[in-house]
C-alpha cells in the first residue's frame, strides 16, 4: 500500500519515525527523486528531499495507515 503526503516540518519526520517504530512490517518513504529510506531511521529520512510530496510505502495496509494518521493528525 502507498500513501502520498507533503512533509513540511521536522516534527512530521520525527512523527514518522515514532509511528513506524511500532510497526512489525517494513515501512519506507520515497522522495520525488526516487531515494528510499527506512521509516524507522531518522538519519535515513533526513537525507530525503521534502520539497515535493513523498510516498509512504509498506506491505501492511493497516500499518501504513497508522503511520499516515500519525503524520496528518494535526
């Protein structure tokens, strides 16, 4: 499953890491240039380009939705 979203603050990046840490399956984030980072890795996520939307991806639809909701709750 994939979800597209716009990241506009470092707090949202931290929210991704915190929510993904509770997931059993792998969750990744892909930027517009095609770079992919593990959603559980703050260092990996800091290397992505957030000028454009990013794609949240994962095998488990419920976990992807859980991470997505953690980011968009505000």
